[in-house]
């Protein structure tokens, strides 16, 4: 899973380049999906219904920075460092 910055969707200049998967170059589609996050060596937390851009070919998901910040904040409150 990757995080997109809020200024843009990558380094490409055209909209088509910006909506391509960084792993396989497939098309990214807006979706609501469940994503797992590994916490340390012994726990996995699954976030349900996260807004993401997901590749139709390989399934790789990318989150906007604001969404990832919410995930990080939630994980930090449940599993402090």
C-alpha cells in the first residue's frame, strides 16, 4: 500500500499517468475497501471501509495523506509506541 500526497497523484504530467499503479502500471480506481495494518510482531489491525485508490490489476491500494493520517492517529491511540 502506498500513500499519495495531497499536492498531486505522482510525478506524471497527464491525468492518465497520475492514475496508474506504481507497482504494475494498471489503472487505479476509487474504491472503499478493507485494509490490514501490521502492528509490531504480534498484531494485525484491519480497517474497514477505507476510501482508497485500488489497482484493478494487482489490487495494490493507495491512500491519500489525510486518510493515512487518520489511520496513524487511530493506531497510535490503540497501540502506543
